[in-house]
C-alpha cells in the first residue's frame, strides 16, 4: 500500500469513529464509552502482537519508545474525551 492508501483508510476510519460517537452520544456514559473504545484499541494491538510473534517478528521496547507510545495513547484518549464532550452538548 502507498501512503495515499493509508491516508484514505485513516480518513475513512476517523469519519466512521465520528459517526459512531454521534450515534452513541447520550446513550451511554462517557466513562463507559471510553472503556469500550479503549478495549477495542487494546484488542487490536494484542492481536497484532500475537500475529507478529507467530510470524517470528522480534518484539522489543526501548524506554523512550514506551514513553512515546504511552503519550500517543494519552493524546488519543484526550481526543476521544473531547469529541464525546463536544457531541454531548
């Protein structure tokens, strides 16, 4: 896949997420929504790691990489919370 394909797929995924947030708004609490979102994200990452491990891909983690990845998770959690709060109004 080219970077354009990834960009288009990402845009479609973000649009789908926005659509789903609008549907879910008011139908479950923010904390439940974040729990479900986080669970789905965790499951996707876990499956990816299992697939990589089964293919013999080396799994490694340097301290700076762990901190950066945690930063991404925290940032996207903030985006999720923000969208939920905006759409709840």
